[in-house]
């Protein structure tokens, strides 16, 4: 279970977590694109001149390619979060590859550039999941600080507090912080992520650009 689900485990194969500079942060957002919350998040990031990494679900990319192009045009990095957000270790190797390949194709069709990074839903992986990703030219990416914003009832302050604890732990270890948040939900487009956006605002206020260096995860590849 540890090897398959713990985000920092390298037992099944190497994954990208973070860099070695404790002042570097990567804001990463899963499960989009999600209207109207992704555009609101883009506005917030733009106000702070911060670039982030968005791991998108292929089915939603297919529905909202215009929003994907908006993310890309704002200078953010886009990664693969599978086509339908399944538990990948429960699928056959063929279905795993199809989940990744179709998501790649839909994103690349929207933005006209190859996809280089992949985050497994729930962080769940096994060796053939990582092999499938690499066979498609994808670097698997996990995280080392989580806001738990996907849990119902989490207030923005609680989400930000979870992230802050992760940041402090990473800094004690001499590591950068790969911050996991959600601008969408795997269930459908339109799920309320206002608390995640407010938590992002709180993190940017506590660790303002300049005091912290915000990077996209390709800086650590």
C-alpha cells in the first residue's frame, strides 16, 4: 500500500517530487478544467505574476478546449491527469495506456504542444503505470504538501494550514514544496472550488513572490 499510494515513495520507480531549494514552491492544481473556478484562479495567479502547473482530465479537456487554451496562453504548464480519473492500479496495462494516450491527444490537440508530465489520480501507481507513462514520454509527478481541499467542509484557512505545515516540514528537510490543490473535481465540471482559490490567495499572502520563488514543475525535471 505504501509503495502504491504514498506520494513520496520511490519503491515502484522514480517519480518527480520537488527540488532541493527550500525557497522554491510549485503550485499544482488537479482535476480541471473547471468553469467558472479555473478562470477565477487564473485571474488570481495573474495578479501575482505566478505560474502554476495544471494536471487536466482528458474528458473535461474535450468538453472545454477553450479553457485549456486560456490556461496555456497565461503561461502555465499543463500536464496529464488521465482521461477519466480512474484508480489506475485496478486497470489492465492496455487500459492504463489508453487513459494516458487519449488525455495526451486531447491536450495536444487543444494547445498544439506535446505533454511532458503526468500525475496519477489519487497518487495511485504500480510499476506498469509508470512504465506506460514513460513509454509515452511522460514524467510521473507526485507531491509533498497537500491541502486536503477535496474533502467536504474544509475551510480555506484549514486548507492553507495543511499546506503551510507541509511547507515547513519540507524546508526542515532542505526540500522545495510541491503543493497539491484542486481547481476542479473528477466527478463533473462546475464543482465549487472557491475555498481552494481562497486558500491559494492565503498561501500567496503568507509566502509572497519574491520571498518565495514559484516555479512550474518542469524546473525540477
